[in-house]
């Protein structure tokens, strides 16, 4: 059977939400119109799978008839293994570098997995690998002296997990930690 992949933000993309509402609606699914030939298609046995970071991202009209399965993310040991075996070598290859030149060792591995990218998945970890590999490639291409990839050099390239809150901020300005689905950010806001 054909599989349709739809990548859309259903909270913003009205057309994608309308199509999914038509397909998943109980009565309408028996006579969903195919757009090219205009023939009705029975979609009552169709399975719709949505992959989201949070169930709140699924529109209410889809949640009503949905069976929600929450899958556990990777544990620290699995994330370390993915980092060493796949993410890091791929990031280095994209930048023309090899794992022989730059190996990830403890305590850098633990810092990346447990402190810097604390999500259950590997999206942020992958972004960090790519950012670090680009920095290493830029340094190598500039002809600067080589350096070992250590925790301190990685921290200098990537920064700490959560920036420190500003001390001595101006009157009426506060630093706040804002939690978002992908982690946390420090923002400054006016205080009233």
C-alpha cells in the first residue's frame, strides 16, 4: 500500500489540517475525493501516524479520535553510542575531517550527552556535533596550530548548556529561563 509522508506544522498549515480532518472524519472518510480524477476513495481503513515532540502539538480535532502512544527516548548510554558511532563521524565527514583526527573521549562524551544536550532524542546532539565539526574544520583550514579535542575546547566552541543568568542587570530588566519543547533558553525581559 502507498505511504504518504506529510511534513507540516498543523497549527499553521490550514490546508494540511483540512485534508487530515477530511480523511480522519468518520463519515467523510468513506467518500474522500481524490484530487486528480475526482473519484471517491474509501479511507475508512487508513492509518494516520503523526510524530510529534509533544501531544499538545496535535490539533484537537485529530486528538479526539487518536490513540496516543508515547515512546521513550534514548537513554544516556544509547545516546553516547549513537554519538560515537554515527553522529560524530557523519559530522566530521561533512567537514572533510576524520575520527582519527578528532576522537570524542570522556569526559567530553558525558558533558555533551548529559549536560549540553539533555533531550531524550538526538536532534540537539546532532546539531552540536555539526557545529563543533565546522569549528574544527575552520581552524584546520585557517592553518592555525592543531589542538586536542578536550572538554575545555568543546566548551569554548559550544558554550555551556544554559547560559549563566546575568548578574547586575539594569533596573527593570530580568533574566528568565523559558522552557520550550526542545529544551530551555535564557531570555531578558522588561520587568514592570
